[in-house]
C-alpha cells in the first residue's frame, strides 16, 4: 500500500483538482490512501472497488465518496474500456464546508457505513455531476466555485433536487407519472405503465398527454425510451441490442429508426462520439 500526497500530484492547486482516465479491462490502480478527500464516478464500463476491505462492483453511473484515511483499490472490469472521473478536495477545505453547511449530515464523505458512500445515480443526476465539474475551471479555482461543486453534489441526496420541473399546463398527476417512468422497468411496460401510474383512465391520459406534450402517449413513451437508451449508450459498454431491449423495444430496426430520427445518427456512431476520451 502507498499514500498519494496532494503536493506530489497537484502541486500548487488550491483546494480542488480532477482528472479523467480511460483504462482497459483488468487494469488495476493498487491499494492506497491519500492525504486529501476525493470523490469519483464511473462514466462508462464497470469498476470493482475495494474500500476498507469491502469489495463492490460499480456499474456506470456510480458515484463514490472516499475519505483521506480510506484504503481502497480499483480494478477495471467488463468487456471494454471504462472511464472513471476523479475529483480531489483538500481535507481542510472540506472540513470547513462541513462545519458551515452540513454540520448534521451523515451522508457522502460522512456516512458511517462504507456502502452508503456508493451512490447509484440516475442519468439526469450523472449529468448534474458532470456539469458541476465542468464549471470548476483553471488551475486554482475560486473558493466559491469549489463550494458550488460540493453543493451540487450534496443536493443529489434530496429527491426533489434531481427531478425535472413541471411543464406549463402539466397536471401534478402527470408530472408524478413522468418521474416514475424514468424507472426502466416501468418504461418497458410502455403506455400501460403510464396509465397505471397516473391513476386516470387511458382516454384521459391520452387527451392530457396530447395537450401538454403535443404527442400521443405512444410517441411520448418512444421518445422517453430513446432518451434512456442514449444515456446508456453514453455511459455504459452494454451491447446495443441489450440496451434496446431494456428500453422496451421489441424490434431492433424500430429502435434504430426512432434513434436516427431523434439524434440524426446511428446508436453506434452516437456511442463512439459520446465516449471519445478527453485528452
């Protein structure tokens, strides 16, 4: 085991730094700890994470909080290369943030159980983290930018923070059903699930969906399925056929047709473009 020290890796950077790495299956980042705190997320592929002697397989979309004293090891798994994004924070800066803003929170870095520090994010939550990290530029980011990043991440623990806004004219029952349709198990059931979740008749759901979204329920479900599939293409290495089936498409050709209509390219080209590593 070895210790990674801030001064050796990040030099004069102030309180936050990060990197993005792409590695082949079987690659190992050996057992270590730090003199700083960190968090990382699995952007694509899968990683086996050993944290203080407990091993967990992390699929794409998993966010992990690591304390300075933690001993951990990472092993890239899966059939293809995986991408991991790491954000390091000086422990003193994080301690001051906790004192000021999160004195009673027992989540994230401060969770008592190691497994509670593994968060599986929904696609829109992962986008929030990626965007938050992108808004912390430069070698020495201002303190307020670092604080905003931490606040954006912490907000993910509150369900309301990650839910989409109510659209003009959208009744509460339809908004609630729309949130619940983000579950792929419900999305696969299609319009029948939307009707069941709404608690209204199929006719009333159809009229309201057309009025609010300008689409039939079938069109809305297909768009939601394509959107979900696009996220899986971007952050996983799952086979395209599997993603299409998991989204609820019984016909692969129908999936390709709707995907091309929405994104202007094939699922394969979309995946290649989306997963091109950043230098």
